[in-house]
C-alpha cells in the first residue's frame, strides 16, 4: 500500500556500535535515529549566529542568486522603455511578439544549457571554482548586452548570460548545502531565494529610475550594473573554503577535516566534527563502491573510461537507490513553475491598468508585488528549520489554491467592468498580494533547498543539475503558454493554475519527505534507499574499516608524539 511520507522523524532504531578513542565517539549508522547525533546548536535563524562562519560563506555564495534575480527584474522594465525600443524596433509592440519572446527565451535556453553542464564541471574542478567559471561567462554576456548595437548582438549576449545564470542557479545551492550544519541548512538555503527576489527588487527600482534618463544609457546602465555583484562573487569566492564533501570525493580527507573544523568554528578533535567527517567518508566510500559494482568495466584510468563512466553515471539518477530522489527534485521544481507565479506577475500590470491606474502607478504596484514576495521569503529564514519543509509546502499549496480560485471568480464576474466594481478589483489585488506572500514563504525557497539536500554525494551535482534544468525548462514552457492562456481564457488561466496548486499539495503529501535537521549523509535513511541486506552489510563493512583506520592512526600518533 502506498503511504505518505511522515513529517516526523520516527525512523526505526538502528543497531549501534561505537568506538571510543580519545573522547571521540563514532556511532555506527548514527543517522538512523536523529537523536544519536550531537547538535551544532539551535535550529533555524537562531543557530545562524552560532555558526557564523558557515553562514557568512553561504551568504556570499548566495550572491549568485542576486545575479539571476537582477537579470529577471531589469528586463521587465527595460523591454518597455522607449529608449530601448527605439534602438531595437523589432521588440516594439506591434512589430511581432516573436522577437520579444525570443529575446526573453534566450535567457531560459542558456540557463538550461548552463545548468545541465554545471553538473560535471562542479564535480571536476570543485564547487567554488565552477562558480568562478559561471561568473566569467555571465560577465561576457553582460558586456555584450550593455554594448549591443543590434538585435542579433543583444540576443547572443542574452544567451551567453543565460548560460552563466543557469550555472550559478545550480551550483550556489549545492555549495551552500554542502558547507552548512544540518540545524541551519534550511535557513542558509533560503538565502538563495532571498537573493533572487532581492535582485529582482533592486533591478526593478534601478530600472524604474533610469527610465527618466535621456538617451540609451537609460537601458545600458542597468545592464552594466548587473556585472557588479557578479564580479564581487567571482573575485571573493576564491577566499571561501572548498566543500568538505567534494574534498572527500577527491580523496583529500585530511583537508576535508581541516575545512570542516573551520566551517564549524570548532577544533578538529571535537566529537561532532569527527562524527560528521566520519559520516561523509562512509557515505562517499559506499556510493563509490556501489558505482564500481554497477559499472565494473568502466573503472580504468583511461580518458575513454572516465568519459563513459561520467555519461552512464547520469543514468544512475534514475536507478534504484536514487530514482525517488530524482522524482522529488525534478517534481518540486516542476510545481514551482506550474503553481502560476509567472502568470500572476504577467497579468498584474493588465489588472492594474483596468482598474484605472496610470502607467507609472502600474509599475509601482508591480514593484510592490516583488516587495511582498521578499517579505514572504524573509519569514522562511525562521520557519524553514523551525517547522520543516513539508508543512511550508503543504500550507503554501493550500493558500495559493484559495487565492487562485478567488481571483478566478472575481475575474470571471467583473473583468468586463472593473471601473464599476472597484471594490472587487481591490479584493483581487489583495489576494494577488496574499498569493505572493504565500509563494514567497513556501514554494519560492523550498524548491531551491530540497534538491541540493537529497542526493548522495556521488550524484549530488548531477541530481541538482537535473532539478535545476527542470526549473528552467518549465519556466520556458510557462512563458510560452501564459500570454495566450490569459488572453484567450481570462479567468480560466487562474482555474488552470489553481488545479496545479491543488495537485502540488497532493503530490507533496504523498512523495516529499521531511529533511529538516538531517545531515546530507542521512538521506539514505530518509528515503529508505538501502533495501537489501547486502547493501547494509557493505555499508557496515565500510564503517568498520573507517573506524579501524582511525584507531590505528591515533595509536601511531600516540607512539610518535
């Protein structure tokens, strides 16, 4: 019988075998029962101040989200600037919506390409250096957009910039998840969505101000400014530590321990640091051994074998032991787009216009919508680790469903005569704001957090890449279907998205587990992926070998002080 995932963490008690040496205790299957692991501090926003170094590193990496958000926000205003349309008449209204659609679609196409390729790049050269590569590509795209003299140059710049944005949108949450303590991982991953929405808000108001400038700098300046956060991120990322999980995957165990100690602001001998280091090594070794058993003929050192192994390892995301995680990662980013966030943002100017607001006030109200979403995202800094991912998703789906249905009813009844029903119009605006608040507090940040948490170390970059590609692909689909859907169906568009909000609630209830407070190495237990006695025995053997190796190392150090 199919059973829903429980939001509680009542896993069955696991066998516990401990090795105690020099006051350090390693617990066999320590994450089978969460209470066996000693905490790094209080959960949620309060714990951020205790784990301040990891929080600062995460906040800096999240600048990648601001780059993405800024680009989204700047285009929404630039595309309607008279100065911009004079330079690029193809984009002007009445000149054919295809060219305008192609210009906006280039970012999504580029982002899809960038996110897909960032998986192997992040595994190959590290998470932090792949951020540098992404920033370089994005900067080239920004330069082309700023200096564009014709439509072709602008479009190519959008495509190249999109590749960089896609790479950043994939690797920033991945890096944050791998450096964060489990107690505050949710709060730190919220920083990605917080930065995205902050970038949208900043770009919107900068563009709103520059539209009063005479000449082409009205639109060139916003494109130029978007390079600033990218360059800050690209230069500063070199001072941040490597991901300790990536270091272990490359066999640099001692460096991983030192990095983990620095991130946790604790000595390397601290029992919590030692236990996390042990868990990371055990999980990496287990999945490497699993890969070797699945692909025994591709374990050679030749370039051909490595390329073939890289290719076939993508298929492991869809095999037993990972397919449920891939389903959750791809599914949650699918619903993030199909709950209708872009549809409401698209239709809001039209709604404000029909209510009698002038052009300037329409833009201001659009900016207010973005600020409302930012307020919603801000609440999840506290609620993500306090209440968990599942409750936020479930309540968010419910509130968004209600909002869509009420707006659909009001649009269906009064859209033909908004001036005569101003009260109904303002109720629609109120529920539009309520929707943005609900989305910002739930389906905005959580889908950026969960994919970067749930995949095993050997497939984490690939799994996050697939999830991010799902986001961009569905973003592209929504961008295509929303204008005709709103134009031709009216209230039917809101009914359409209300159905998907309801489906997201049902899907979350049955398929999305709770990951709050669990380490990344605990996800095998969260998803119950180790189903056979053979796999359980292999993991136990790996842990015994690691324990024995640690004991022998300490004995040697004791003999040679």
